[in-house]
């Protein structure tokens, strides 16, 4: 069952598995860039839950957070929602990109969305994921560092995160962390032999110094590009999401 309704300036597509019994508490997965990735994630889960014991993917509630547009991506809005305020000057190659900087505001909105969902649906509070790709992946990792803003998220799922943003300012913030969150984290990236792969691996290696290997998983997709990695990594991420402990594959 899918419901679509407006919440402030966002469109929420909410999918409830038909297998769910009345009053059952469901795992919950928030999907960023909902216009583009909501249908993909929803169909991937629905198809694999036809045989959950074999696929390792179980019925879950999906909330895709999108925009009021027919386009797959709302460029200016996602730059604003998914990026923190700049701490470095704009580079020449970034002059044609929106300035962004509204992440803190979006995190407050996501908290309100979660409160709204909690008032209307039964949620398994021990299994709440946040999934994002590219700038959405950056949003996921930045939120992981600021867990106090989104304390209800248990699993942070980042695909090909845009860690290059603002001269890799994410690593400046990571270096100032006195303690790392005890929440679970999955990072997937394409095998591009370039900055996307290098920065994602750098992030993973730094985090591994401060958290248990059971909390984190890292996957490099061979022969994938910035978009195809979403398709190849998604089932792996979903299996990991439903595991109580990490089983790196």
C-alpha cells in the first residue's frame, strides 16, 4: 500500500508492506532523493520480500522523501538540503553549482517528519535507516557525525557520498569528533580509481580506528560508475540493514 502526501515543502511516498499485520511494529527506511530512488528501493524490497528467508530482505516501511517535481532530481533543493554551510571558498569548478548549506535545517525537518510518521504508524525503533546517494550520501555521513540531531536513526547507508564537497570539509569535521557514534554505517562506492573511491575509502579507514568492525561495512563496486553503483550495491545494503550484526561480504 502506497500513500503520497505533502509534508511542508516535501512529498512523502509511504509504502506499507501488505504482509504487515495490524499493530505490527515495522522497520523503517528513509530514502533521500525520493523522486529518483524511491521507486527503485520500493520495488527492490517488494520483489525480494517474496522470499525473505532466501534473500535476507524483510518487509519494511519505506518513506521516500522527494520534491514536488516531475524531474528525477531537484538540483537546487537537494544541494541546499544535503550540504552543510561552507567553510572554504568556492573552487573554480564549483562556480556553476548551487551554494547549498541548508543541511541543519533539513535535519530539523527530517526530525519533524519522523515525529509525524511515529504518530500515524507503528515503527520498530531499533531498525530505522537513512539511505542516500551522492549528495544524499554526503547528507547521510554528515548526519552520522551529528547523530544528536537525528537520534532515531540506527543505520546510516551512504552510496557514493560526495565527500569532495567544499574541499573535503567533511574530514575537517570528522577530525574534531571526540567520540564516534555507536550507530551502524554502510558506505558503498564505485571502483572509479579516482576521488570518489579514494575519499570513501579514506573515510572508512578513519572511522575503523574508532568503532567496532561490527558497526561498519564498506563495499567497492567493481566496474561501476557513479549511477550504476546504486543498482549493484542496493541489495547488499538491504541485507546488511536487516542483519543484527555486520557480516562483511
